[in-house]
C-alpha cells in the first residue's frame, strides 16, 4: 500500500460520521437496545430457583468401598448433634461429621438378602435402620453397636413386608412405612410394641403405593412421600388424611417418584424426587415454593436422589445416589 | 550419519539428500550476478537467506530428526503368581518394595503379574512401587504359567524414551507359550531380563503322572489300564478307579499300593461290558495327608471307544409317544437306546460319541444346556455323526430351537421365511435392575437370548426404568423382531435402573399388547425379571391382563434368598403365567427359552393333512421303494427348507399357500441330519404307526445318517508331551503294506467344545502325525477323515485326556530355563538380596528418542525464511524490511521454538532480540526515516539545503572531471555522442547507480536520488541533452527549483 493510499484511509476514518450512514446507525441503536434486553430476558426468564453450583457448599464421598466412599447410597439422616449417617448398597452405615469427614462405619448384621433403604436418627442419638429386605427395623447406638430389632415378615400386626423409613413423634412413638403389596404405615410404642396401622384404606381413591419416606413435623402431623402415586400425603398421627399434594409430572408442584420427605424446617416441606432428579419445597399448604437440582453429574446436579435431610445451619444434605456422593447445599 | 546424533541433537533419515547442500556455492555464484542490481547489504542478506533455504530444503528431504538422549531407566517387575509359587508372593512383593526403596527419582518402576494370563498392576511410574503388600487382586487361572505373555506385555508397556530392564521373578516352570523366542525379541530390543529365581523343593509330593488306556477296544475284551504315579518319598495309599462314574471293585492287593521314590507303574485289566464309550478316572489317596502337598494332581483320566454295532440314541420328550418308533427300529435290527432328557445328566461329546446317530423326538431346546446344544452340533458337523429331529408341540421352532447352534446343522430353518400369513406372537420383557452381583449382566444376556429364540415374524419389546431423567421407557421399541442384531445391540446399551413400580411398565406393556401393535397377536406374553422389590401393580391392572389374555411370567433373579417373592408370585398367578426362582445363572437360559417359546405356539399346525412325496428318488425313500401313498398325518411344525443345493425335501404338506417340508435331509460338513416335522405318534401319527412300511421307513432314515465306522486297518495312538498333544496314525492296507500320500483332515475338539486347529503330516512310511496345543485340562476328541486322492477311506475317532495342568507336577524350579533367558538377553542372575541386586543400576546404554523434525523445519524455518527472502528483494523500504525481519524472528521464536508457552522472561528476551535485529537494520536509515515520518516542511527544507550543499560539492568535482576529459579526448567524446543509443540503454539498466559522466544528464541523477520513481520517469521523458551542451549554472538552479516543484506537485496530487 502506498503512502498516498494510507493517507486516504486515514482521512476517511477521521472524517467518518456514523450517523451519516443510516444502516450503521440503525445497527448501533438496535444493539444498544436489544443486547441488554436479551440479557435481561435470559436473566429473568430462567427459573430463578434452578440449581446453581453456587448453592453447593460441599460434596463428599466418591465411588468405592473404602471409608467415606459410597456405592449407591440410598438413605441419609442427620442427628441432633450434627453428625450425618448414610447407608449404601453395600449395607454399610457410615457416620460423618457435618462437614462430611468420615468418622466411623459399620455393616448391617445380615446382608445377603438385600440392603437397607431407609434410616432415621432418634433425638436421643439412636440410629434406626429400616432393614428392608429383612423385614425389620434395626436400632444402633451412635457408635454402631446393635441395640435391638423389631418386626418380621408378614402383613399382619407387628409385621412388615418391605420397610422403607422410620419417624418419631414427640411421645417417642416410632412410625415405620412399608411397601410390597400391603403398603402402609405402622405405629409402634417407644419400647417397640405394635400399636396401630394406618394408610391401609384408599386415600383420595388410591391406596398408598410405596410410601418411600415419612417425617413428622413440629405440629405433630405425618408427611408421607407416596412414591408410586407421585404425591405427598399429609395425615394426622392417627392416620386421618389431611390433604394430598401433587401428581405425576415434571412441572413445579408435581412429582416423579418422590422418595423422601423432610419437614424439620418449620415452614417448609422438602421432597427428594428419585425420578425427577431434584429437590422441591412446598409450604405447609402444599403450595410450590422452589426447586433445586437437575439431572447430571456435576456439583449442583443430581442423579436419582433417594433422600435428603436438613442438618445444622439449615444446610441440606442430599444423597445423590447414582453419583455415589452426598451434596451439602444451602438452597 | 549417526555420528551427528552424538555430536548434535539431530540426525537424518536419508542423509544422501544432504548432497543438495553442494548447490550452495553455485547459488552464491549465480545470485551475485543476478542480484547485482540491488544494494550490497540487501544482496548479502538475500544470498544468505537463499543459501539457508537450500540447506533447509536439503535437511527436510533428508528427513531431519531431533534426537533426545535420556539417562532414565524403567524397570518392569514380572511377578509369578502361578500355583507352583503361590506361597512365595509375599517374598516377591518384598523384593520389589525393597529394591524400589532408593530408586533414582527420575527412574520408573512398573509391575506385571502373571500366571496363565498377564496383568499390568502398576504402570511404569516415577517415585516407587505403590501397591501395598497383600493388596494385589486375586489372580484367576493359576493353573498355568505363561512367562512369554508377561514378557510380551512388558515390552509393550515400556516408555520409548528410557533405558529398559525386565526383572523376572519366577521358578521357571513355564508351561505355556514360548519364552525363549520372547527373550530373543527382548534382546533384539536391547532389553535385558534380570532373573530373580524363586527357590523351593517339594519334599512331600505324590502325583498321578498318567493313566493310559487303549483308544479303541471291542466288547468283551479285557482292557489294560496302566497307571503311572510319581512320588518324592515312600508313600502308601489306595488307588480308586471309576468307570463311567461308577467305582470299580478291585481286589485289595491291586488297590493298596506302596510307592517308592520316583516313578511307579501299576497294571490292572478291566473287561468291557457295554458298547458305549468307557471313560476311566483313577485317584490315588495317600494314607497320610501330610505325605502330599498338592491334592489337585492325584487324579488322572482316560477313555476308550468301544467299537461294535452302531447304536442309536432316541431322546424322547414323552416316552409312550416314541415307543412305536423304537419298536419299529428294533424290529429292523437297529440297536436303540431310549432315554428322556432328564436321564441324560451330564451328557457331553464323549458320551454322545457312543452313538452313531441321535434322534431328538419332540424335545424342547430348554431340555439341553447351551454346552450340550453346542456339543450336539459338533457331534454332527465335526464328528461326522447323524442327527434326526422329529416334531411335536415341542419340536423345531415351537420347542424354542430358533437361533440355537442346532438350527445351523439342520436342513430346515425353524423360522417361517416365506410369504405365508401366520398368526404372530408378541413378547414384552420388563427388566428391573437386580441387587445381586452381575444381576444386570445376566438380565441382559437372557433378554438377548429371547431375541434369538423369538422368530422374526413376532413382536418383541423391552421395558425398563432408566435414569437421568428417571422414567420408564421402551428401551427396545415394541416392534417386529426383524433385525435381531440391532435389537441385541440396543439391549447391550441399555442402562437398567432401580424401578420403583411394576405398575407403570406393566401398564405400558398392556397398552401395546391390548390396544397397540400387538393387538392382533395370537399369543401375548410378558416376562418380568426382577428381585421383586418394586411396588406391585394394582389389582385392576392384573384383571385387565387376564381379560386381554396376556400372560405374565416372573423370574426372580436372586440365586436363592434375596428376592421378595410375594409380589412376583402374585403377578404370575393372577395372569396365568409362571413364577421361577432362579437359583443360579445356569438355570436362566433354559427358563428363558421355555418362556420365550410361549409366543411360538402359532408355528404348530394342528390339523390332519395328506403328506405328498415330491422327490421319490431321495436316499431316504430307498430309491422310491417307500414312497407312494402314505397315511395322513395329524399335524406338524412349520419350518422352511434352507436355501442350499444339498437340501433334499422328499415329503411335503401341500397347501394353496405353498409347500411345507415334512421330511428334509442333507449332509452338513462331516455329518448328516434329517428333519421330520411331524411325529408325535400318539397324537399326530396314529395312522402311521400301523402303516406296514413304517419300520422300513425309519430304519432307512436312521441308517442313512449313521456315522461310518473306523477302517480296521488303521491304527491310532495318542500322547501328551508337555503342552502338546500328539496323534499318530499308522495306515496299512489289506495286505499290510503302507499307505502313503493320504490326505488326513482332522477336527480336534477341546474340553469346552472349542475347535483346535490341527494338521497331519506324513512322518514315515504309512505314518501320519499331528500335534496340537493342550492348554486346558479335560478331554480332547479328534475325528480324522482319511482320503486317498479324493477317495474316502473312512473316519477315525481318537482322543486323549489331560488330567491336570503340568503346573501341579512341578517339584523343583526350572533353573536351566531361567539361566538360558539370562544368557540370551545379557541379563543378570539376581539370587542375592534386593539391596545387593541393584536393580536400578545405570549400566545400560543411553536411549535415544528420535522424532521427525522435518515438519517443524518446514513450517517454522523454511516458510518464514522464504517470505523473508521475498521481502529482502521486493520491499523497497528499509523500514518495512526491518519490520518484516523482526516479525519473522519474533514469530519463529515465540511459536516455533515454543517460547510463548514458557516463562515471561523468555517472551521478553525474544521480543528484545527481535527488536535488536530490527533496529540494527533500521540503524543507518533512522534519520531520514524519522524525517520522512514527520515530513514537516522545515525538515524538508533542511533536507533541500543539505542537498544543495552537497550538490555544490559534487558539481565542483564533476566540473573538474569534465574539463579534464574535454581536454584529453574531445574526439573520443564526439564519437560517443554519435553513437548515442547504446549508452542510454546502459544508463537505464543501471538506474540505481550514480551515473558518472554526462550521459544521462546531471540533473537527472539528482532527481533520481531524491525524488524516486517520478524523477526517474521525468529524466527518461526529457529530451536527452547532448554532450557539450552542458550549462552548469542553469542546472544548479534547475535542480533545486525542480525538486521543489516536484514536491509541490506531489502534494497537490495527494490533495486532489
């Protein structure tokens, strides 16, 4: 390029007025408006409660059989002292501190026939494991020493088919949910004598179908995750139905195989959706509040979560079963 | 040229191309002349660049390589974990740990353990050996030692750029593979094999070396059994001999033995009482267990074929149904045994070989294990025996035989391939992930088996629960089973989830079967595979199933416990299906075949018809003797004849829709098979059993299929030699003279029904030998077909038994072999401790890693230099040239040499260097360029003044010279002025040089120097001034003012 040509270009650039070119000014104006608009649409249009890794405080556990490793963990519970218990498909109960540091672990007494899918911690620290495939509940002290068991195979009083979860009321009574054809919730005295059974009659026209998780709130009412009916059932401790919420679906307020319910928060009901790969919060009237999580393997994503529990500081411990880990989140 | 590699970090692949460098002097010579027109600096630069280019091109053509020398060492430990040294694992681990403790930080250590197979346990890694003692995974198949494979794996695992060493820890009792060949290969690759010998001596050991029985015998003969036992010290004990699984009662003087150290041989004679193959098993039991350290080697086996009349085995699905046929055959003097599948037990190839022909009469595929089905196929095609299958509701496709190995050998396919419209079946599989180990694997295997068993006319679909996002899906969409391999691939890809609920999948299946595509199916069936812990379906759904006549069978996968059965039993019961509690994976194939068969009921034609003979000259109809009018049959199973010229279909059922084969036969490889699709005499063939030709008909068929007997004048014997089996045949003709140049076609079948490649060679007069690998313990059967220039001489049966692996008979290490390996590979004998062994001693030659570098030279040196060469010659401006050089240098350094990816100071250094070079080029011209860039009027003015001053000086000089010249040779000048033209050409050629003399005019010179091209143009356009017309004063004025004028014009032009 010769000097003259260079000069020409420089002149042209210095004297160029964008406003004088109609198309150019139009482009600038359009972008000046549309780009921020697009950003706003994206920022606002998305579901504001969709999971972000920002909410994840920590992730612990990896695939394996060692201490602190998991192989398809299926139930989680937090004890009043803040320690976290989880049971996996190797029938190991592992105890962690609230930051996910492994403390101790023990194996279930019998494992060949199948592994437990539920556990809960009594407020005195005892660990109640729903030993599903042995049709009983096994009770351990916080150090893993076996204290007692109750229940046997059957559909009668004091018998279980496949127990799934345990809950406690203020009087210390024990509630156990079960499925396998005689899906119901049974009530046991603090010294493990059978008291009554509930949920054996149709609720809103449909019998309980795999009550996979139960919890009792401060108002002493029972919340049931009725998994295969894809709904949450709210009942009194005498088995009287107060309400049912939800139906099958992926929309907010609907469920796909809700496997666990936690009502330790005074205002909210937290539901872990096994088939929906998310947590959902409802208020006590069953109105949708928010969801967290989506399918995937990254932190902030879930794969077949079997359960979730509130821990210290209102942190939520969600057992991310297929990813063989527990995520601690603050939604 | 490798001397280059030792002096410089590069080398050449084809150094011959370097002769191209000789072009450099020629290039210099040519360039000096051709570039004479440009300035000296540019000329030097250009020539230098060009020479470099030629050299680099020569380098590229010669395949320049970069050579990296590496002093690091990689040691791969090979750990023997075979049975013979199983108690020495700890010692070996300790050796590795100790010897790697103080290894140099840049060296690497890796570990491979081996027995029958070799496994890499630690990749070559820096920093040591990381596997904690006792934490090695369990080694499968320790019954053999294959050091060669381990060495081969080690050779493949070495990094290429370090010195390499193998440390072999073994007892040297290698009984597979070829270690010495592998050692030679290691030597060729410069890898020494150091050996750590594992020493032991078994003092308490007895083993059964061999049991020898004759290969052939006749009924009634006394068979001699020779037993060879070996012991390390005197032992007394008992010998037990089993014949076909039954313990033989022997007198105590024969069974009680005392063994002396070394080899002991005993004989017993056993009479042959039946006509089936005799298999013998002899066991030695020492009186005191402490006398023997390995119990696995106390058993030996052998077998003897009994030659006699050919026998036929009829395996019957229902004994009364088949009695008429058996009676008929016996009446025709055929020796027949009749059994049910349940009575067969462990019925495998050696047992089958007792019979010349086997008849499967209305037996379902599920009655046989997969191995038995495979053995039946080998019995026909490799062993040259006969097989007849007859129909009934459990035969052919209706018996679940579709897709089995047996279908391959039959003359008909069990699928209906022709146009006919037949009622279809529909099968849905619901798969639930199971908690038992490998539960999902078995589930998938069984689903694939169903796909094989179900015909391509039927519907099949697979439902399961999948994750992410969770939900029930048709993993195999419900459709016709047309592309079986695609469907099986889909099943393989399937991820089975933990299904919460049977209800939803069953609802989906119901939708397709009752109202969807499966609506028209004649048989609708669902199979659920689960461990039972999904939630049960609603009673309403079960009622719907029953109403729609959809049966559901449930298979509990739990191997005993671990299944929640109530749900599964309830589903099966409510829908009319069956419940199975599979106790082990071996049961599954049979369950599945039985279940999938449910949808195949439409293959049965249950109505009377008149069979029609369409091929009366078939061998089976005795050349027409049996054909003619036959009694009607009550039913049959549909099949299609195979599309092969060998298939003959003598009898058919003729319909408007085509002909269905009733009787079909062919020869398949060595054997012959017959399909009779009717049968089931009590139901379909009542009129046939009374038919006078019935007996003759069946005797004819059976005799046609029977295996040909061994020619009596051929003798065979077999032998085991280490890892090899040897078969020897002595071939004599009737007159006992040797038969030479015979062709022997052999099929050897191993213990797992695998075909072992074998070739016979003639090794002497009438003597033929074949050697084959025996890698497993068990029975090896051989079938040898002898022919003499295309003439079939008959088939020989023989075989041998490998009682146990040679691994179990090693009493001392094989030090000689290990020493040989050390000698071949120049390795070391490390029988001292791990610390003294100095495994990581750096006494091996350095390694060189060579990488081709010509691409790099081409991309990063040749191309930039080429551009630079062009720039040097073409870029008029020194500024531009210096920038070009700078950019090229910077570019090559940053990206070519990779400085960009290094530390910041490297980048800074590269920039500084490039700038230095750039500014060196710019240096002389910096002043004028600065002026040029600022191009202020004052600067221009000053430049003008300077020019004027210098002009004055120049002018004086020239005046003087001119005057002198005019004085000296005026005449000469006049002559030049007359001959004006050539001078002007010369001037034009040398336009850049300051022209001496008056030829082009003095003003022209000046303007050329200062005004560039324009001035030059002007000077050319101007009428040439004649010599002698010089006017110095005018010119002086002219020069300055013209210069200014030119500048003004130029500015004006620009402004315009």
